[in-house]
């Protein structure tokens, strides 16, 4: 290696060790954390998940993508939902960004009409409740953006 690469690595290593030393030496001082992160990214419509949404997450994550919900979906059977719609993909719209929720429910509004998919789910994933949560989140984030 050339001398400059070694010099750059030494500078980087010294800065890293200085950072670690400060963290050990000043362990009692609070770090910036979530509030600073959200303040920096608020313009991108990134907001924290509410406590109610967080409480529902374990039941939402039981989905094993078996597609039984797709076969039992009356919106698909009646042609109300687009051909690419699968209820198991509702979780994709459940992000921290308002943009993700907007992408989700533009075409997938028929999903909130019945709860047949949740009835046929072998893992008792509340797919209908997941869709309702995403819909409520979308409305809440749209209100915050305006």
C-alpha cells in the first residue's frame, strides 16, 4: 500500500478510537436518538409507529405467505381488486413513510370491505385489521403532511 492509504487509515482509526473514548468517558450524557432522527427526516414524511400500531405488529408478522388469503378474497373473486393484489402484501404498505402507505391503498381499497381472508388464515393473522391500520395510518400521515 502507498503511504497515503496508510495515513488515511490511521486518521480514520484514530477518529474512531476517539469516538469510542468519548462514549466511555461521557456515558451518562444522553445521545441524540429518535427525536433528532425524526426532526431530520420529517420532510420525507417519516414518522414513528404509534403504540397501538406497535402492539398489533406481532400478530401481523405471523403471516407465512401461504396465499390462502388470496384464494378466499371476495374482492379478487368479484373482480374489484387488481389482478396483482394479494392480501399478504398489505404489510408492505405498513412502513414509517407516508409514501409507502399511499402506494398501498391507491388500488387496494377493496381489501377493507370484508374479513374473509382473516377467517381462512391458518395462523390467525388479522389481515383485515392490518388493512384498516394501514388505511388509518395513511389518513393520519396525509393530515400531518398538509
